[in-house]
């Protein structure tokens, strides 16, 4: 079968690549064409456009790049029309993907959605469009199945694919390229330029308070080393690429921008502070629209604040140091570890990618 897959950011690239690996086991004639990243390309997909050309953060940034976004949407529709896949598989990234879903559905192409957009957080009205243009939805968070049931939509809960990514990692060579005798504090400032430019300087401001620790930046594959060095300047801070899991495995604590990285950090058992600061206009709009109490997946899944979230004006040097100090104290660490164990149990075991692939192939064969 011919699969057309669209992922618009680094985490989507990771999860889509693991899904592709499982699809190839079940469908030996599988052909993949994708919008995504290097991991999807490594699984044999023909890469149409890299996610680094697609990611725009916040309301203001989207408006500034609206012409580029619409050009990408038109190009994607044309590409799908020309290649006529058997199924379109969308991975999160709703602003773009729901427009493509509508086009594909109208064109008679089967539409699967793997990893639901976070419509339970904001823009809940999108559920009506999803019901109309998506044939099958595969969700990864335990509370999402119940959310969709409120709108009379049956979805498949497959578990969280991060557990697969961690299982795959455990079978690989896991040597961190940083050689140090110091304890490590990991810095995960996000993958988009806007995020990094805002978050990284604040994270780096902690270095002077902890001379006995090594600060190491997890570089996003979509950015260059030179870009990070603009912020590091004279500081002796190491940067690693494609080694985020190796870094987390060796870290005593982490400062993490909100997103999938907060959950990855928790699953590696690393105490963390969640950091987020956006443009003032974007944040003011988001505050009016967002319907959830937390921004990190860790706290959302647990429905309580088990990791500290420093958001917008709360994210400053003084408060960041206070929270980082807590992470290095035994009692605080022990409590966080207990909460992490409960979190992992809630997510279920590994096998999300395999379960999703089996369901997808089963649905396609039953048509």
C-alpha cells in the first residue's frame, strides 16, 4: 500500500518513524511518502519537505508567516493529488493537518489521525471537523478516549509511543559524547528558533550558581551548532545533537521547555522544571482560549502539579534558581520519583506503535 504521512515537528518525526517500522513488518510492500524529518527518511520514506521548514510558534509568528503556510498547504494538496496514496496518516500538527484531511476526504482518500491534536486544551470545536473529515483516530493519552466519547466519536487508545521510543533506545548504543566528572544539568530549550531564543538565555543564567555541575544543551536536529553558540558565547557549555536520551540518562536534573520533552524527561526519571515564555500578544490570546490547568504533559496526565511549571512572568532567574535548588534536594527528588512511577503506570506498557499499525492495516484490509 501507499502511505502518505505528515508530521510537523521533531516528536512527530520520532513517533511516525516508529509507526513506519511496524507498518513495514505488517505490509512488506509498503511505500512511504512524507512530510517529516530525518527519522522518517531513515525508515525509507521519500521526504517531500522537512519539518524545520514548517514549524511556526505562537499566534504572532503564524500571522507573520501566513503566506508561506498557505503555499505549503497548496503544495501538499497537489502532491497528494499526484501520488494518490491509499491512506493519509496525519500526526498531530492540527493547523496544517486538518486542512489536508478535509482535502483528502473530499478526494476519496482514507484519512487516519495518529496522535490527536490537543483539542481538549483549546479549540474544542475542532472535534466536529475531525468527526467529519477523519475516518479513524488513534489516541495516545488515557483521558482522550473519554473526551471524544463526549462528542459521540469512538477512537482507539493505543498507549503512548514514547514508551516504544525508550524501549528502542535501551537496545542501542547509549554513550554520551560529553566527557565530564561533574553531575549534569540538562537544558532542553525546545526545537523552534523562537523557543530557543527566549528560553535558552534564562536557562544558561543558572550556570553561575552551580559551578560543580556541567550544563549540557540538547540541540534540536533542525538547528545548527552555530545557532546555539550565539547564546552560549563565552560560557563553557557543551551542546549535543541526536543524544537527548543519552543526556537525560546521565543527568541529575533538567530545565525543559513545555512539550513532549517534559514527558520524555519524566520517563527517564529526571527531576525537572518546566519553562515556558511566549510572545506577550500570543500568550494573552492563549490565556483566554486554553481550557486546561497545566501546560506540561506530565501534569496533564496526572491531573496535578507534580513538576513545577514556570510560565511567562513566573519564569525569571530568581524563581528558576529556587526551583532548581529543590530538584537537587533528596526529599523533593524522592517525591517526584514516586509520582513518575504512577505516571508511567497510567500510560500503560510499550507497544503503542505496533498496536496502531495493526489497527491501521486491519482497517485498510477490511475496506
